[in-house]
């Protein structure tokens, strides 16, 4: 099968709508009978990119699994805003157990289904960056290492937003959080800390690893579909701006995601068995300021004394551009 | 009730010896219980295990404090591990050694102990047949030769069941040789006693 | 068939015959022999249609069990000590979600200081987790209890721990008669989950409950726990009828003279000192008390078979008219006394009973018949205090001689 890449550019004159395509090529969301796995009535904040991403991820996965999808969810915003008893916004069978164990619970479900001869039913686990990169990392790593048949999706909003915006190990350098205040000689999260979950996942050499953002939902959808076409442990890392935690306007979540990609701050990649197989090129290079300035958590970068930090951000973007050849200079 | 204590070193199959002894005792029609000493000892460290036989179900879980029989799988423990400690009057002590009973008593500081002391070169016998320093089968066969508690057949059977194939057969062969050795030893003791009388 | 088996083997084989769909564990002494045996059976096919999952921690072991149980499988795991505490959060979670997981706890002390040997500190730390906690007196009962545990847990929609003394039972070989696969198939109903992640009937499991519903959730869990005493008793009765031997139940009564387990044994009388105990020390007590009874000493033995739910009514009935109770405690509530004594005391509130807590066998210290007999004598002579430590060495922590073993204790 040949793949035709159709650019869906969502700003300016290049934007096109799904309705211009054949029905089969349209997004899951453009169909009237879309699964609506995360349905209306939940309690997510205005502008929550996690809710948007989860809906697209889940609907795509449900469709790819022919409706046979079971979901394990870590504690976090996604769980809290969707399931306050006696209400639930989830249509698929869904379980929340604990903060740190979504990957292991998913392993248990997959083992159970396999033992019952129900390999047609697929398993998806999801959590935020805290439940994935920090407290849940051991369980995620264990699930990867055993190559359990689970798609794990991390919605990375770069901090403990559910508990009031504290620092996680996915919080970017210099970001102000409730536990990395913007005071002192190096305000915000320290430079040189944090970890790349995508690289950690790749190091496990699992069948499929990808990153995505809500700025390119068709790309997100494509990656979920690709992941669902593969068996074994798969990992998808989605950047999801959080207006509350980032101090950004609720109307800016898509734009910030785009700026993160176009500035080189958030590489959108695909990897198979530990090898990088695809990198989304920067289309129109943006300066890091375009990403940083709309976020109050970085406000101190734009005050006197913030120049050094801003320079380090540019260096980070440059390093990513070099490492992943985001400008296509090497090819 | 008969109580047995096994002394040896980690890696010599001390715990296996007690378990095999319990199995052999069960085959001989007894109720049986084996208790390892639950150490975190590594290879080479002194290890003790226990076994009990009775004709009624065994209830107690306390370690054997007053053994009727003591099996010493490693003669280097005679001094340090006090194998004669708590021995019931008239008890039986079987030591894996090439030395004789007098030397064993001297090494253990048990010259005056009210005990029957037998020695058997179980390690040499085992190395010949099995090629590994795990003398449990030979030691249990020596015990079978010296007492009615268990039989050689039972010892050979439990090792064959536990280690099917060549290892089981090698253990059974070691058991047979150790059994014969101790029977000869006992005959010599009896003959000596007869000539003295 | 009667045979000599190590306790861990007896448990593993019985668990396998209960046909779990998922077995998941992380190794910890003294649980290891159980899960090793099950992993072998999973590879050889003796444990059919079962997924054996090796995980990276006890926390994940319980989490995988949660997923497996919610996924519609009979789920089993085993742990001990630090492992039980490491999975504690998930232990509570499984109970709150009503998932009938069965877990063997090879009871072991909790550090620091690190200690791999037997006492009941681990299980006692989970006493309020919402799990059934059934204690085995010997290896026969340890094996049998797993059959009862699966049956009761699945009827109740509640997880169950089978507690067996680490090393003392798990590593000891005894004569046992295991339930056969055919017997268990006839006895244990097939696993039919009360709630499952079913694509035909999608449910949301594990929602958040706010202040307006949390109290009621816990109250209902409490009522279900009260039901559990009847369910455990009923499955234990059915087990006795099916297998012809006693196992489980709420409390174990013992014949005054033979000290054999006997549910028809009369309650204790007003002259009797009643010794209440749990786990393998019951065997040592049977051995220790029989000659005392023969010598006319008025002492009776009552075993706690179900620690959770705690069988207050059944205990009071067994204690009868006695108002003098000595509890052998295998776990210490620091600054207070034995944990079991606290539960016995609550059950005997208002009866004006004299209660002694005898803390014994912490961290694997062998419990000797002679020491138990002495404690009984002292209690009857009015010389035993409310809280005693059996065989406590005065003068602080003893320094062992080089090469000291149990022989040279």
C-alpha cells in the first residue's frame, strides 16, 4: 500500500477541511457516527488540550479496534474530570486504579484477555506526565520490557496540574510551578533536569514509539492508527498545553502546540524497535519566544535578567533541530 | 517420636537431606516432618535442618532441640557447630569422614558422650558415583544401615523420584555403597564387641 | 493421596488446580518457592490457559492482578513482608474495587532491621485493607484454605489473603493430602466476575467518590464484610463435607484432652485459661498443652482461622464461661501490645476478662513448647503480666557467638 501524505495545514490560506476528502480519508471526528469515547459533560477546563487529545486518541483507537477497546487510566486530571461518581464520560470499558500503575493494570487486562482467548480486544493505557514519567515509570518500563500488548499514551502537560501545578520531571527548564517558583538566582525549574520519555521508550526497543501534538490532529490520529496496527508494547507521547498550569489563554492551546513544534522545542517523531524512522520537519521556523511569551510560567524570561535563560532556550531548540534534523538540512 | 538433626554447609544439600529423610520415613510408614533452618546463609556457611518421625500426626513446629540422631555432612563442623549438643542419651551420630569414631569424638569434644558414633566416607562415595559434593543420599543410607527408622530401598526410591534419570541413579548407587560400608562397620564393631566379651 | 510435600509446593499445586487465569508475582523470601513452582507449571502446561507474568515490583504484581481480575480472570499472586507493604496502595485499591483476587502471604517480619524470618507483622499492617485474612495452622490447611479463599472471595466480590507462616510452613515438608483437580472442579464454581471490563457491557470501574458518597461506599463495604463471616463459615462447612477434613472456618476449637481440632469441642469453662493463637504456633501449642491437660491443668486452646473478618461472636462462644485469656501474639503494636490481643480484647469488651498478651516469635525466634508451658503456668499462678515477651533476653540485644546457630542458641 502506498501512503499519500496530504498536508492539513490549519492556519492561513493553506487550511483545508476534512470534507474536501473522500469519506474514507476523513478524520474519525468528521463522521457523524464517531465513537465519542470521551463524551460530553466532563469537567475539563476550558482549553484543555488533554481532553482534546484523549478524545482523538480514544476514538481512533476504538475505531481501529473495531469497537473492542479496553482502557486503563492513571490517576490525574483526565481521570478526575471524567469520572466523578455517579457520572462517567467514558463509553468504552474503562478502569482507574491508581496513580502509578496504569501500565501494570493494562498488562493485567491484556494477560487476562489473552488467557481467555480474546486477543481481538485491544488494551490502551493512558496517564499524564506525572503518572508516566515520574511515579509510574517503573510500571511503564516493566510493561515495555516485557513487550506486553498495550498501547500506552502519555498526555504530557509538563507538571502536576491536577494537584495545583507542581513540578514534574517533564517540567521544562525555567518554567515556574508551585514548587519551582520564579524567584532567586535561577528562577523556575532548573536547567539540566528532567527526562525525555520518548528516548526512554526508544531505549526499550519496543515496536513503536511516537510523539505528537494537538496542533496536528491528523498526525495524532495517524500515529494512533499505526500503533493500533502493531502488537506488543507501544508508546505515544502527546504534548497537551494546560491553560491553568502554563498560564496561557484557553484559546492558545493549539497555537502553543504548533509553536512548540515549529520552534524545535518539541520534536514530533516516530521510532520502531529503537530506530528513529520519521521526523516531522519544521515548516515555518518559529522563534522560541513565540512558544514562551504567551505562557505566564515563563514571564520572568522576558524581564530584566531573563536573557540568559532565553538564550539557553534557543540553544535547546537548536540542539533539537540538529539532533533530529528538523529543518531537513541533512537530507 | 524420632528426631533427627542434619549438619552441613550451604550447597551440600542439607535441606534436601531433611526433606528426603522425611519422604523416606513416610515410605517406611511414619508420619514425617522436615524443617530447614531458615537461614539467609550463602554457599559454604554452616546450615542445620531437622526431621521428625512419629506414628501420630506431628504438630509441633519448634526446632529439634534433643535429637535422637545427628547426621554430620561436613566433618569441619565437628568443632564449631557442636553436633553433639542436646543429643538424647544413647543417640546416634553419623559423620561423613574418613577418620574413625574416636577421632570424631575428640574433634567434637565429645569423648564421654553417651552416643553411638559411626563414620562413613560419604563424600568420597558420592564423588565416585555422582561427581558432586552432595552426600545426602549416602548419609541417609548410612542412617538406614544403622537403624530401623528408614530403609535403603526407601532412600533410593525418594532420590530416584526427586531426581529422575542419571542423577537419581547415581544417588541410589552412592546410597547402596554407603549402606554396605556402614553394615560392614557395624559388623566389625559387633565382632570386636564379641571378641572382647 | 497422602504425600510428603514442602508447604510451598502444596500451595502452588492447589492454586494451580483452582485454575487461575493470571498469576503474577515478584519474588521475595519466603514466598519464592510458591511462585517458582507456579512458573514451572505455567511453562509445562500443567497450569493451562493461564498467563504467568513476571513483573518488576510487588506494586506491579498487585496492579497486574487488579487488571486481570477486572479483565474477567481468576487472579492470583503471592508476597510477604516488605513486598506486601510495597504493594499496600494497590492492596487497598483491589478491595475497594471489589476484585476477588487471592494472595498468599508467606508471613514475615517487617524491617528495619531487615529480617527475612517469620512473624505476622506484614499481614497485620494490612488488617484494615478490606481483604479477607485467613490464617493457616499447618500446611494441609494452607493448601485447603486457597480453595475456600477463591470460593468465598468470588461469592463476596472481595479479595482474600491466605496467610501462612513464612519458612515455618512454606519451607517445611509435611504429610499432606492435596485436593485433586477433579475435586476442586466439583467444589469451586467457575469464575464469574460480578463486574468486568466487558466490551458488550462497558462499565467505568474506579470512579472518584466525593464526600457525598464516600461514607456510604465504606458503609456498604463494611456490611459486606459482616456478610463475609457467614460466607467463610458456609464455604468451610461445604469444604468439610466435600473433603472430609476441617479447614478454615472462623475460629478453630480443639478437644480439651486430645487437642485435636474439633468443631464440636465444648466451650471453655470458668476454671479454664484459654490460649488464643493464630497460625503455625497452634501446632506447637497442641503439642505443649496436651501433656498439661493430662496433668490436670485447666487450659484450653482456641485458634483464630479468620482474622479478617474478625469472628467476635464465634470467639466468645468458644471461650464460653472462661474469663481468663492468654493471646499468643506474632505481631507487636508498638507502645501498646500484641495486635491480636487488641482484637480479642474488643471482642471480649464488657466480659471483665483477664487478658494476657504474650508476644512470641518475632522475626523468626523459634517458639518453644517449654516456653509456652511456662507462660501458661505463670498465667494460672497469677504471675503473668498483661504484656509479656516470650523468651526475652534481658539486657538488650544479645551479641551472638561466632558461628552461632539454632543449635547453639
